[in-house]
């Protein structure tokens, strides 16, 4: 007969662990091959992911090639690792939506119609939204309105975002518009992380 002890996980704990492992495995398939390797994560970014304060967001900035995107993918995974709290009711595995700014802006173009509306809703409702290289694209007035819909919904419902950008939040107004920039600045207040180092694509390390 199997003996029980305090170290033996309960049936619920075992079930939650299975759900957690499945969720992480699914997310791992989304991580591009280039970013699947280990990377040192800035302590501030690591703390944000582990503490999972849902009312705050994370803004990763730094020069080109220092590892912002790689860091963001690892941070998202770390956030997911700590998402299954055994002391709270089960609400399903958290959903992480990931996109490049250029792809997002293209998907929000006026002629996207139903597809564009679905994209807006996905970005509004995901438990965590990761937008890579936000300064790389230029938004039309139409796209800025759709971005406002996304960020305003996340802002009022305290759903976090992870942003990478070569510039600071205050310098993004020309890209995303003043209303979105204002909300993003408040959402990321206290969680703007500067990543320093040489261009990794040119052989630099940090």
C-alpha cells in the first residue's frame, strides 16, 4: 500500500502541475529558434516576472542588438512559470499574445476588417501582451485609433504588457500617439529597464 506523507502532492497540486507543464510546453513552441537559448535577465525584469504584479507592465529599452527581444521572450516564459498560483481558483492557463510592432500595425490596417477586429480583441483580452520593437513602425491615424482601443482596454482592466523599444516611452509619442503614450508611461512606471552592452549580432556579449 502506498504510504502518504507531507511531501506527497495532493491530487489538485499534481493536476495544477500538469496544467503548468502543458502551458509552458505550448509556449515553448512559440519561441523563435533564435531566442530559445539561455540569456542573463536583468534583475529588475526578473523580479517583475516572478512577482507578477498584474497592474504593472514592463518596458525594455536599449541600443540595437543588446538582447531586448531575447530578454522579453525569457521574461514572458518566466511570467508564465509563476502564473499558476495553487492558492487561487483555477481560471485556465494564462494567454500570452506576442507580436512584432510591424506585424501588428499591418494587421490593424483599415482594409483588414474582420481580421483586424479579431486582432484588436486578442490584444485587448490576452492575459499578457508582448509587443516587440515598438519604435520600428510608423502608425497611421487609423492605426493609432486601434492602438488606443487596445491600450485603453488593457489600462482600465490592469492587464500587463511587455514592450521592447530602442527609445524610452516618452519618445514614442510620434509613433503611437499621445493618448497611448500617456497610458503606456503610467502602465510601465517604475518598470522601465535599460539593457546595456555591445551589439550581440556583431559578437558582443553582456
